[in-house]
């Protein structure tokens, strides 16, 4: 039945995404790690994102409630100037690249996004924002590869770029042992005409 093909819940988060050329720049820097550590669970480049609020598993109807207020939020914001810089790891398990540029603006945007989530009555685990781009995860029997890959990425400095859209992202698949697959549920352009509060 068609109804059975439509999931009742979806794993949801709100995020920004680097442009393709910025991702390709980082991918070139990662090529030695790709070659040296093929057993790591590398995220697909098209799935790279900067999470502002991870909401976890939500009913599809609850996710739909977020669309109008997130659209309004994006329309009131200018694009953020960001860059990818360096690398590190969480608990020798997760490889990431850091975020540079308007990090203060990124934190403010995340605070506003989370306020929208709360106003929609959606409960979630509001962990403190640690801006990063997740690149790969180690396999349980191989913790050293992530540490070595992070060290190799430490000197990376990417170019600055404007984050032009706010993304509502969901995943209905890839929840088994393989890599997670994401898709945009919707995205909204920031208003490039919006002026910075300081007048910049």
C-alpha cells in the first residue's frame, strides 16, 4: 500500500551547507586521508553540512510545522560569511573540520533557530553548539585512523564563502550499518539585502 511507503517519522535537523567549490577544496585536502584510511566511514561530500539544531526523530506533521517560521527567519537574515578550517576529532571516533569566519553570527542564528523549534512545541536535546563539519567516523576496531586524519587536516585553511540558504534536512534511510543519507526537506534563501546591525 502507498500509505505504508510513507514513514510516520523522520530524523530532522536544521543546517547550513557549504557551496560546492568550498567542499571540493576540502575534499582535495582530504585526498591523502581518503587514500590512507579507506576503512573509515566517510560521509558523502553532498551530505556535508553544519548543524544548527539536531531535532532527532520527529513525526512528519511536526516537521511540517517548522517550515513557515524557518522561512520567515531566513528572510530576515543576511548570508553568513564562513570558511572551513583545520580538523579535529570527537572521542577518537568522529573526524571533523572546523568553522571559521562569522562564528558569532553562526551562534546567534543557531539560537534563533532553536527558539523557533521551541515555539513550535518540539522537544529536542539542545546540546551546546560546537560548529563543525562531520567528515567521517571510525570503525570500532580502528580508532587511530581518525586521530591521524585529524592531524593531517590541522593546517587546512579554506576560502571564505557566503552561507546563502537555511536548510531543513531529513533522513528516512541509511539507519543501518551503512552511511546515513540525507535530503533537503526544504531550504530558504537568506536575504542578501538585510543589513548587519552595525551597518556593515
